[in-house]
C-alpha cells in the first residue's frame, strides 16, 4: 500500500473532478450530505449513489441506485458506508468502465480486505480520511484550478 501524504492527497483532489458519492444522504446534518455539498460548491461534479434516494436530484444530478447505473467515467468513488459494507461494493467498483482512479473511504471507514483487492486492480485507495477536511487543510480550490491559474497567469 502506497504511503499517503499531502502530495498524494493534493494530486487526487486536484485531478478528480467527477466524484461518485456512495451512500449519499439528503439530511444536511449528515456528513454524507455536507461533504459532497462542500465539494460541489468547490466545483466538483457529484453523482450520488443510494437506492433510498434514487431518482431524486442532489447537487444537480439524479441520484443512482447503484454504481452500475452511472455509465460514464468517474474519477473517484467517495465512500460513506460503514466499514463492513465496503466489501459489498468491490465487485461493482471493479465492474465500472472505465474504472475510477481512486476509491476514498471517508473518516471512520476502513476495510483492508477491500483495499487490497482494489489496489491489486490498479485503483488507488485512501482510507479513514475526510475529503472536505483535506481539501480545506491544503487550501485547494476547484479541481484543476491550480493548473488553470498558472496558465492564465502565464
């Protein structure tokens, strides 16, 4: 398993504009709502996945029942499920075409067995970290903003 440091986190967050949020929620006080809301407000495209809310619109996108229903390229799968449930999604993640570059398990979510399988398939795995907290801590803007601002300044 590769070491996770700020350089790795920065690279993931600046190069992952489209995020599938597994376990998205509609209640504003839940992390599975306010974290994707923050990311959406920062310029990320958020596609929610939760059979309970399928068909509803959150952050400008229809919520899907499963990852298989997305049917387009996703950069990152951001997981808001309990640690034991992560293994139930490994097959669906591996079946995505193309596969996501990253599976990010939110703070409190860790599943070593799932991580080993995903990493063996060439998917980078981050566990037990919050995308919102890391994004704010590193002072990042919209995905790709750093590269665009350097071009604009040049």
